[in-house]
C-alpha cells in the first residue's frame, strides 16, 4: 500500500474492511520494527564481531624478529597514511622453548632484510600471518553491522509484502463473493 493511501488503523469508514485494518496494522508494525529491530540487530552483530576480534587478539603476544627475505608481493592498498600497505616477509624469531623458527607474516612497508620488527604469536606459539589492526577490526565490525541491519530490514520488508499479498488474496475472494451476490440479485430481481 503506497504511503499516500495508508490510513491509520484506528480510523473508521463505511468502506473500510477488516483486511484494510489488518494491512494498516501490518505496515505500521513493519515500519516500527525496521526502525528499531534492524539497527539493534546491526549493533549486536557489530559488537559480536568486535568482541570476537578482541578475544582473538588478546591471546597474541609480541615477539621481536629479524627479516630474512624480501617481500614477494603487497597484500593491501594504501592505508591512507601515505606509508603504503603492509607486505609479507619471511622472518626469524626465537620461540619460548629457545628454538629458532622462521615464518612469513605481514610487516610495515620500508622494512628490509636484517631489520628487526615485531611479530605476533598466538597462544600456541604459531606466527600470526596477517594480524589485524584496530582499524581492521573496526571496519569488519561496521561492515558486519551494516550487512545484518540491512538484511534484517529486508527480511522484515519481505515478510510484510508476503502478509499483504495474503490479505490481497482474501480481499479479492471477498470481492468475488460479493460481486456474485450482487450479480444474482440483478439477474433475478425479487418481485
């Protein structure tokens, strides 16, 4: 029902049917739910993603490492600071059990072979290949919240359209029945 034709459900009128009242209430409820539930779902999803990222990164610990091999490729675009994206490099570090290990991780640009850098190990002592920054976590949270809020809104809108379609079927069936009764009275007038 177009917004121009939407009437408050509590208004009465001689041509107003039960299906019209039901449709008005459905449209009103859907609007309220989209305005309240969709943003709430987006905030909840964004908070959950942010909390998961914080839980994961809280188990990481920094370790000093030495760059042993030049980068093969860049892994991201300019971060907006003018310093360029992070690059993958092979590094060597000493594990807590005093064994020397090597692995590939992302480091800031401008680091060369022989330079020291900080790398991150997870709780098992495994090198974190692409540690996320707070900016990355924020971006993931915002994207997740936006997608969930949009999806919730679209789901509610789809449910409203399906309910209105069912009401339209019922309305058309009522009209058909009433027209058949009127047609019978016109064809066979009472004398």
